[in-house]
C-alpha cells in the first residue's frame, strides 16, 4: 500500500423537497448538532465534475470555487447548450454566458445570484461583501433560509455507500428555485473520511440525489427527482478557470473601475497574428504623438528589414512614405489619399482631425468591463473587454498587473494626470463578430517617455535643405548628459510653434558646444511637394518658403519673441538666441555607420552639411569640423 492520507469525501447528499405548507414535516433532529467549520477540512477552493440526471434530461457540469477570490464558475452542458455561470460574490451578481454552436454568444446578469437550472450547489443567500466558504457552497453551513444558520445533525450510525464508510449529516433548509419560488428542503449529506492510497486528486465517486415535491406559485405540487454524480473532486486548480471567458461582453455586469487611462505619447512595437494565417506575423513599430500631432509607423518584412516607413503629419494634413526605407525617394499625398490607418476622423466640413489616444487604441466610445486576471508567458495581466456597437467588433485589452520588473523600462514610471502609473498594454484581441476567431496583437518596447525627434523625410520636400545655426545663451553642456534628447525635442517644438511650419521641416536638430557656448543646429527643409488635408480647428494656410522662415526666425530672435523654455527638475533654460551667419565649414569624406556618436550618415551624406560634435574622430575617419567666425 502507498502512503495513507485522511480525506474527507462527500459521498452522498439527499435532498427531499416538501411543500412550503408542510414545513412542519421537516423533522430533522435538533440534537447532536455540529459546526461544519470544526467538522470538515475542505480548504478554501475546490473543483469537481458533475453529471446531473433528471426524468427528462442529462447534463454535465464543471464546477470551480475559490473562497479567496470570492468567485465560482459552473459550466453547464446539455445537448446543444453550453452555458457558463459566473458567481461574483464580491460584487454580488451572477453572469450567465450562452455559447451555442454557430450562433452569437449572449449573456445576462442576475443580481439575485440564484442558482438556476436545478443546480443546487450554488448558495443564493451569501450576503453582499461576505467571503463564502467551501462548506457554504456545499450547503453544509450558512443561512438555513429560516432566519438562522443551518443546524447540521450528525448521525451516530455509519452508512456504507459504494463500499465507503460514511457519516450522515441532515439539516432542514429553505431555498429558491430558478424562478424565485420558495421550497422547504430536507437535506442529507453523506461524508466519508476513508483513508485512500491515492492523493486527493484521484477520482472519488460522489453522488447527490434530490427526491420530493414542491409548489410553484398557484400550481399543484410537482414531483422532483434529481441525481448528481460528482467526481474528480480536487482542492486546487488554475486560477483562470474561474475568470470570465475571453471576448464575451456582458453589458449589464458591474464595473470595478474605469478603463485604464492612456498617455498622449506612446511608442511601441507590435506583433500581429491573424486568425486565417498560421505562419505569417506582421511586425510594426509605432510612434503616436498627440502633443506634436503625428503618427509614425515602420513596417517590417519577414526577415526583419524595414519595407515601409510612414509618417502622417496632422499639422499639414500630409502623409509621407518612404518605400523600402529609401531616404532618397518619397511618396507624398493627403492623409485621406494614403492607405488608411486608424489615425484620423473626418469632420462635417471636409476637414480631418487626428484621433485621441483612446480612439487610436480602439477604446474611445466603447464601454469596457473588467473581466479578470490572465497570464501570458508568466506575466500577470488584467483583461478589459468591450463591444463597438457601430461595427459589432469586440475588443479585449490586457494590461500588465503587479509587475515588479519590466522590459519596458521607459513605461514603468510614467504617471497619468492623477499621479498613478500608466498601465502597460501587453496584448489586444479583436473579434470581427461574436462567432469569428480573434486577431491578436502583442506589444513590446512600450515607451511613454518622449525621445528624440528623428526626421529622415527631407526628400519629401522641394529643393535642398538650408543649414541653420543658433547660439543659445544659458545652454550648459553638463546639464544635458541625462536629458539631451528631451531638450532637443523641446527646442523643436518651440521652433515649430513660433514659425508655424511642419515639424518635419526642422530636420536633424542637434545641440553642440564650443567652450562654454551652446549652439542649436538643424536643417530647414523646403516646401512640401503637395497640398495636404484641411485640419479641423485650424485656419487654412500655406507653408512659408525657406526665405520667409529665415526672415521670420531672425526677426523673432532679435525681438526676443522666441524663448527656449526647456526646463525640468534638472535643467532650467529660458533664453533667447541669435543666428550665426555663414559659419565657415570644411568637410572631408566620412565613412561611419548610422548612429555612431549620436549622429547618422543620413544626416550628413544626403545633405552635404556637417552638424556633429566638434573635433569628432571616428575609427580613423575624419569627421566634420565646424568653425564659427568670431567678429
């Protein structure tokens, strides 16, 4: 024999239904009453399988209960029916999901938490906020229905059931059926403490029978006969077995909190898995920037090579595309004439507008409901699901939860307006309708900070770019070690706002130093090649020429109407600047990989202009030297 273990087993429970008027016939002895908490050691969770048999039907059920989570799930299957019943004791509601074959899925909410479908092992009277126990679920403890607790009578004589030595427990209870009708029930439990050679996860035969009669409303007494064969009783299971099903939205269900707020800036990578393609995965890297009004995406082929770079600029209404990531060629069109992205909405006056973060991530105008905890690759997430009533599509979002470490370093510490951390999206699933398979998107490299503004779209503009050099008072080199990219971004935004030009015309902005003097240098691109869409809320205007921009810039700097305010907790710069006219410059052939020492060959080779740190020497190749003429 193997190792012995004491194991409580519910071997037989007999329920005798009596007429409500015949409650006096419930003659359970009031002596030898025991307390279920002292009598049994069921733990805090259980799962079991059930075969239910009545005179007219047979059903099967999988039952899961967790006292710690205060949830219970029952899957009822009979003929073509596939019903999932979820009892949420924390919110005191029952959600019933119907999964018929080849038909739309439906759900409804019952705030009374009634068992329904003749399934007795579901208490209807757990008070809101209470934490139910296993003995409550099995009707061995809890409210009797008569205004007091169940009085459990323990029989002195053992009962043998299927060779198991059992103890009999009886009680008298008042319950409701699925229609809310009251019934008085004489209950008998047979519980075994037999020693088994197998552990508790072995197959254990359990049976529950119900025999008797009840009165439904004004109808006459009706005979009742149910047999429940229970098996595979275990004290553990995967937590997700009690969570709501994926992609099913029950609009009457109580919500725990609002859908997580989204930042106005986010960069991230996406791996998209389509239901009709088992091997192909589409990879996209995206920058969504509502502050500077643009969306940029890079599309990769199966070998990881960029096959398309695209930027939609909602300052000008133009879409710029670089096929095969070729910086020397560019396709320019109105945003509405480009292949459609989910990045704009049309106005009533032939205008367009960049979407909000919520609209971009398919959460705007949709009521989302919290659906519980999910685990993917050992990462805990919280699921939020909602249905777009206009399109019929169902969206499920999964945000990381309780993550102490993250590969998304730049997303962890970002705060929303209320001071809470922004939630990191891990996965999204989209169902086109309630019968389809979902499209799944996995997110990676999520970044809520605002990094450097790269711009390699100079071939999208007319003519050659013009180099511009501005001396900025108060720019201190040792202050920029940590946040130089953020400062460069703020310089760009200051110039774009002051000059009212497209951000893409400020190309390759860079900060340089000579001794204690700080300089901002950039290339000013020419005019766009085509006219863009009208943007809602903005007056229609034409982009100024390079000559007009330079004249405007000189005038504003001279009158100190441009102030470079790029302060944060470490850096405080609020200063004007002045144009450095005609700097002397010599250049030599430079051979260096992209990204070396903070600059790129794209910033040099294509433009013939040097804007690098002074005195730079890379791998024996001579860099560009800038010499500023002093008066």
